[in-house]
């Protein structure tokens, strides 16, 4: 199958349109225990079991995000009720950039993603909890 645009181009486009934060900024936000911040782990459940997760994050499989955030969806999750800021992360920051772009297209505000994802978080000494 021939395609005209690859995943790298899609991610680059998303990166230009969405806000990205680094590990240091996320650590600072998490230290403040901000209850209006919703940190979402988009990785596959196998990745969570293998590598753990950032403490306090909510696991939402990437394929369900748009359904779980929409109040009109039968899959809506009440965790979004109090969320004023959402930070998404995945393994490398690719899926989270695309997901942030999708949520912005839905009209969601105050969306960001973790640049470099879980890999960068761990490289930068971020705390990880086992599940």
C-alpha cells in the first residue's frame, strides 16, 4: 500500500499544533498536587505491566481517548469532570502528540503532552510505579 504521508510527518505536524512539556515541568506540576490536572497514560496495557507508570496517572488506551472524554459518549469517564488541565503521555511522545491534536480538534482546551514520553521521563529520573 502506498501512502502519501508517513507517521513521522503526522507527528511533526501535531508537534507544531500542540503544547509539549518536558519532564521537569511535569515533575513540578505533580509536586503541587493539583487536583485539576489529569495525567493520562495512553500506552498499551502490556507497556504498563512491563514498565510501570507515572504515579497518579490514569490509564486510557489510545483507542478509547476520544470516547472517554466526550460527555455524550456511552463510554464517558467521570474523571474528566474536574479536569481543567490534561497532560498526555505515551512511550516516545508520538501517540500523545497525535492524541493531543485530536482532543484540540474536539475543542478541548489546556491540553499538553509529555515531550519524549515515558522514555524521556525515565531518562530524566522521573519516578515510576509498578502496576
